[in-house]
C-alpha cells in the first residue's frame, strides 16, 4: 500500500517505521527542514519530503495522486483538517485518516468525510475509565464499521461458568468467545461448543459495550 504521512513528530515517525517494516511504501511530509533532514538520514527506504502537507505542489511531489492512504498527524488540527479535505476531495485518496488534537473538533472531521479519526485525549480517557471500572477486563480492539469490540478477560474461580462448556453456558446478549488461552497450554485454543471453561482461563470475547457490565459481573467479579 502507498501511504502518505504528514508530520514527523514521534508518533508519525514511529508509525512510518512500523508501516514500512510491514511492507508498505511510505512518503513522509514534514514542514520543519531540520526534522525532515534528521529523519531522512535516520531511516533508509522511507522517502521524506520537506514541505507543507497542505500545499498542492508538495502533495504532488509526494505522489499523492497514486496514494492509497493519507494520514494527517501534525500538531495543528487546522492543518490536519485542510490536508484531509484536499486528499479526499481533490485527489480522491481512497482512505484518509487524521489525528484530532482537540476532541471538540472531531465533528468537523466527520463532516468532510475523514474515514478514521483518532483523538489521543478520548482514547486515554476511555482506557483510564475502563481500567477503573473493569479491573481484570479490557477492550483490545474496536471492529471498524460495527458496534462490536474485542475484550479480554480472565475467568474468576468463583464464576458459574467454570466447569461448563460454551454450549452449556449462556453468555450475555450476542457476546461470543473467539479465543481461549490457558495457563500451561502450548497454544491458544479456538473454541468449539464442547470447550469447557476453567478457572483463570483468559478469554477473547466479541461483544458490544452494553454487555460489558454483565460479562464483568458473571465472569470476572461474580
């Protein structure tokens, strides 16, 4: 995949390196000459362009017309917004992603059709809230385009699920177990209806947010 990243801050540099190591073609745009020069000398294989990520000529120099994905990671929401709008509406980039520095600006990004919006403030608040409210259970991943998430939890020895198979035990709503990890086991287990739950099993469960409380009460802190 051909990806353009705007910004050369710590997050942008780490993402660029990670995506490049996973086989993607990366063009990184940075407005600060010294930052651009330093990153260009540090990493072979990643093309670094010095320039403004909202400037049409700079974007063309980064081959935005051939890009599959545009990611705006500057520290200014105004620049990220303009860059995303140009990528989406002028160059018709298939997927446009942005970092939102101030959560109140999220609505504006949504209005211009940004595909993926990440607010570090909202993410941090959610993580802290989950850790406080659901000690022993955490959200690992949100399934894009659905209301479902993947949560990880450890089954309490006091849970009524212990000693029952997945077929025998009724989970809340439409939640379902997709992976079981057991202490001492050689590998994780893709469960079937006959899989029997044991104390301290670690489960990956697909569920919606409304089912968190019930899962927590039944399986983690009964």
